[in-house]
C-alpha cells in the first residue's frame, strides 16, 4: 500500500523500529577505539576489546574523546568527514562495565589418529555508553 505521494504506508510500530537506528535527531559519529571502528549514536552501548590503561578506562569514568578518535560526524543536515580525523569534534562516553564474554570453545580433531584438543577462550571486553556527540565549531 502506498499513499498519494508514493511512499509506503507502514504501521506505527514499524515506523518506530525504523527510527530506532537514528535517535537524538539522527546525529551519529564514527569512532576509532581499540583498533576497530564503531558507528555510534547518542545512548548507544559499544562492546569493545578491553581498553587500557585501566586508570583512565575504569568503571564509571566519563571520558571525552577528542579529534584523534573521531573519524566522521554526521546529522541529517550536514556531515563532517575527517582526513583522517575531524578537528574539533568531541564525543563524550562513560564506561559501563569491564567483563569477559562467554566462553568460545575451540575443538580440534585429527581424524583416525585418536588426537583431539579442546580449549576455551574468553575475550575481555569494555562496555561503553555514548553520552553526547558534539560537532566542531563553525569556521
């Protein structure tokens, strides 16, 4: 079903689900943390490898990531792309939890040789919540 403008007619619950990916007016940023890049919006939770040093990344600490970690900042109106970083952009985050993931089993078997090996691996992770995203000041 389409309306008179050609847009699909969707129910309110589906509309809310589509908008859930763009909270806070659609402001988003791409961060580089722990060797990986994350696309984040305000109030998102990032699961990253354990960030060190622990004295800075302790539970409950609020950290302001400066332009050395922000690769892109965008909104529906404008986008600032860094080369490689966006000068003046800031993202404020809070460390929620430092924990370990569930065990991943690593099982190796060599057939017909009665040779087996079973190991487990638990990755240490840091859960981070994005509090605010600030654009660079106008030039």
